[in-house]
């Protein structure tokens, strides 16, 4: 009982110190130690290309992408996993550290053939986590245990409680073998139930991550970033890494006339008409969007799901709340966003680094499959051909400034 009391007292004092330092934005020893141990302040980018020289010129020292599920059905290592490892080796040899995202729950279910949080499977889940760390330690810089639990597309079919357990049991298994290798987890925005539920596992974490897209999915200012990051630090007591953030360089809201033109391309004069012929309508949609519908909704719900829940994807438009005062969704607006927000973020003493989303524009939206859907295609600081956009120069100027060194 005495040992437990001392442990709880230490935790309380740590959180109290973090709250005090965060509230006054004072230097934090734990954050400074994380930065010192891991090659300096994290200046990263998600889903990079292999143009190592360009990334180095931009001031980046970290990259971030996903680890495939490592095994084939016969237990041998998969080709995709082996290719991932070699890709990491290329970055390591060129001086970059990889923030590697461990497999998602669906990877265990769809590829591994087992639910990772069923009691009889917990040990197997932990063994896979340990294998990944020991096999990738020399070519990766840190692990993020899975990604954005709470977002349905990543979390289902796990419940909130199972998502917490899924992260926690892996952190617990890695703690005795990790040494100086940093491990943590993230959330999409401030997900209170997740971070509070993770409290028993925070002692195994070296950092906590958060993904913020304010100004793209909501109408806010830069203060939202600083407030949310500081709040997360106060709750967890951990160094914070902004694992994903960015700004769309393109996208508008469609007018009623433009929406009517899109519907007409499918042979319908109105949304009501499309809903009345929903089976045939859905067959005309990209395979990715069809899969989303069939995975998450009953056929009777498809019409409302397409035009309400997924309407921005169908009409290839940005969200109605995607405004950030003074920053239009243009290449120049994206550049100004980074020029202004990066120095402000660097002043946060609880923040150990930032990882931009993302490196390069894509042609097709990974979520819906539509070409040119701005929701998931115009985040890059490089265009689809790999040519730097104005945002690249803005990021480079910030990352190479004395403030970030």
C-alpha cells in the first residue's frame, strides 16, 4: 500500500509540475530531455517521397509512415513488410529518423485472422509489437502505437474500451525491451475519453501525439493549436508531438449549380432522385466509396450517408467550416499558414516537435476514390509531380531558422 501511495504521489507531483510549466509556458525538463535524446526538435513530414536531398534541404529530420502487418498466412514475413523495412533503412542511411505507425486493428483481423484484444489473443498482439520493435529498432526512430483511435475508419470494430486496451497492452509489452527507443500513441484532436482511459499506461509512454487540422475542418485561429497542445500536456504529463497538421492548398464550396452538374453526370436531376434509385446510384461510385458505405452503413442508410456524412467527398468540396481567418485555401494561403504557425508552435515549451501532413499531393482521394477530391489530395508541400509549392519554401525558412535549431 505504501509503495502504491508513493507512486500515486509521484504521478500527482509530476502532473502538477507539468500543469504549472504548461500554464506559464516554462521550460520543461522532460521535453528538453526527449529532444536531446532524439536528434533535436522533431521536424517531420508524413508520407514522404524518396527525394532525400530535397527533404534535407527543407530542414526535415524525421519522416512518418505506416508499418504493414508483418506476417503472411503461413507465418513468414510479408513482402510489404520487408519492403517497408528497406524503405526505412534508406531514410536512416540518409540521416532521417522514422516515426513508424504500428498496424491498425483491422490489419490483425483482416490479415492476421484474429481480434487483437480478445483475451486469448492479447499475448499474441504483444509478441507482434515486441517483434516489430526489435526488428526495426536500427532503422526507425520511434513508434506510434496504431493511429487515431476514435476515428471509425481506423478503430472499428473495436469499442472505445478495446481501443484503449489495444494501445495499452502493446505499450506495456514494449516497456521492458525498448531501452532508449521512444514509444507513444496519438489522437485525432483532443479525444478526452482516450487520454483519460490511457492514464494507467502513460508511465510506459515517452511522448503523446495529437493530430490537428483546425482551419480545414473548423473555423478557428492559431490559438486553438496552442491551447489544445497545452491541455494535452497538462492531462498526460508527457512531451507532446504534433503528429499531423497541415493546410489545404486548394478547395472551395460547390454552388447549387455545380452540384447539379455533378449529379447530372450520374444521370440524376436531384439528390432525392438518386436516393430513390440508391442501388444503381451506388454502383456508379468509385470502389473506395462503395466499400466505405458497405462497411459502415445498412443499404437503407446509403442515401443519407452519401449526401450528409460523405457529401463533401461526393461533391469534391472542402467542409463548410474549413475557414481560417486570413488564410485562403490557395498555394499562397498554405504557405502563409506555415510561415505564421511554425514559429508560434516552436514557442510552446511542452511541444517536442511537429510533423507536417503531408509531403506530396496525390491524384486520388484515399477515402472516397474520387480524382481531385480536396479532402485528401491537396495537403502536400510538393505538387503531384514532386515540385515544391510555395509552402515548401515557407517551411524551409522556418525549419532552417535559428529558432528551430
